């Protein structure tokens, strides 16, 4: 049961994918954070296949607001946000630049409405879906000798220390210092990325491409970065969006 909602709170609505929180446009950003933080963590616990969408309406969201929602709600309460919704173009541009999903999850097709598939194609599609949608969360730092290998995405809520290794079929996020070895797109995907809270490793692999770096030649060293493949070439950029400083 959800607790009693105040008029100034984000309003939850039940959906086919879990919950949608409608954020009143008259709230200040601090009031939004307080409204979301007030919701008990147990109310965020949903079945594995479900999650939450945040609908900001026509509000123009700031980088600070999104960052604090990630820090105080997503990572602190282990909240799975499926989508960030808004009718404001600036907000949508901000969400996209951070790699956030901006489309409301589609309703699942009823089994009776699904087209028939051959056993071979069904097995292959199921494997592909599982590989893309799976998320492995490491809830602490990884030390030397530790290794995570998965066909989905990986989120490390700590540091990836020297000698530790992450191999993912999808994308990799290291919330803390990235000092170890990471390989995103390890099973042939190129539509992946590596995100690090502090970039401090000499080598990152995305797909079949290597990205080399060092403290002397890389301007993004020890900064928050996102690394992607663009036209088959690894590109590393400082992710100023995630800076804690107010703009």
C-alpha cells in the first residue's frame, strides 16, 4: 500500500509497467526532491520486470535536479527508472544527452495476439531479449582479482580497482573510480557505452575497438566521462552533466 499522498507530492499512477510518478509543475526542484525522498523505499520495490517512469510535464529540468534524483533516489533507494518523460524540449534534450530513456514503456502484447514463431526464431529472439535487457548490479567496489562477466549491462556502485575486470555484452557504468579493465559490447554490440565517475584507466575496450589513455595526454583524466563508438572509433568525452557543481 502506498502511503497517503500530500497535494504537493509527486502523484503515483499504476501502469502496465509498474508506476508512473506525475511531478506537479508548480513544485520547486527542492520540493520535488523532498517529495520523492519522502516515499518509503519499500514502496519502490516492484517485480523484476516492472519499474518506474517519472513524468515532469512541461517543466524545464536542470542538470542539478536530474543528478540529485540519481544520487538520492535511484542509487540510494535502488530504484529502477524505466523512462524520463517530459513535454519540454529542453528537458528531453537533457535526458537524451545523459543516455536516459525518454519513451514510455510500451504495453506488452497479449500472448494470443503474438504472431507465431518457429522454435528456432523464438529461442533466438528470447536469447537476444535476455541479453539486452539483463542488468548486473555490483553493490560495492571490486578489488584486484575479481571479475564480472555478463551478456547484459553492468552497474558498479563503487570503484573498479586495478586488477578487477568487467566484461559486458551491453554498457558498463562505474559510479566511482575506473582503474580496472572494462570491455563493453563484449559480444559484438556497438550501440553501447562506458560511463565512469572518475576515469583513471589506461585502456577501455568497446566492441572490438580499444581506447588508450594516460594522465599526461588525456584531458578527461580523473574526470567523469562517457565513452562511445562513433563511426567505429572510440570517443571519450567529459560528462559535465554529472558534475555536482551548480551551473
